[in-house]
C-alpha cells in the first residue's frame, strides 16, 4: 500500500508512521488537518472565481497527472482526515491531462486535492488577484500562509515519530 510514495525517501513507511503514532500525535494531526480544511473552505470561493475567469483561456493547462497524485505527507494528512488518498496508477501517463480534470475544472473538492494543487498560483492567476479587491487579497494571502504553517506543523509532528 502506498509503496510508490515511500521508495528511496529514507523515511518511515506510511504504515510505520500510522502504527507508531501516539494518542497526542493523532490528536495534533487531526486538529491541524481540520484547521487546514476549514481555512481552505474560507478562501475557496475566491480561488474558484479566479479559476473560472482565468483558466478557460489558458494555453498551457497546469493540471497534468504528475500533479494530481498525492505525496507522502498528503497521504498521511488524508488518512488522519478520513479522506481516501489518490495513489499512483501505473497505467496513467504522468504528462497527460490529470485524470481528475473535467471540462469544468477539477472534479475533486479542493480539500481533497494534493497540497501542491491548493498551493500553486501561476502568473495569470496572480495577475488576476492583484487586479482585484486588495482587502480580499490580503485575507487570502494571510489564510494561505496559515495553511502553509499548519501543514509544516503536521510534517514536523510526523518527523518526530
Ligand atoms: S492555474 Fe494558470 S496554468 Fe493552470 S490552468 Fe489556470 S491559468 Fe492555466
Ligand atoms: S487541481 Fe485537480 S485536476 Fe488539477 S492537477 Fe490537481 S487534482 Fe488534478
């Protein structure tokens, strides 16, 4: 299970991590994961407005299969959150359009996407945000920073195991 994400990483396997978590660590990880989901929901509408305005005209869509597969920490985040991880499928071509991309955009809830999908903003999206309400932009930037800090706390909790 999840072998592709642990090969050659010199880290504990996902199974070893889960087996070695104590009660306090499980509680901390759950709290961080809940806070991340909450904050993603807070800014989702702003990001959706941007994607709806900018992405349909994009000539180089960023959603390819290699971006739509969960990494090591994504899998742990999802398992403690009760979300089914997206695992490697040897049939898919890494550089083909992402298997979760539809004509109306990503079919996954934002909180269920790999972290990099929430975190990535291309030049066009940044230009869109900069041309909009500065107060909303500040709120979004602050919230994204907080999501990043929570994610880092999750990773540090896992590193201590
Ligand atoms: S986020 Fe940027 S690169 Fe990705 S599809 Fe939208 S406009 Fe294109
Ligand atoms: S946002 Fe969705 S469609 Fe795009 S790469 Fe991520 S998982 Fe795939």
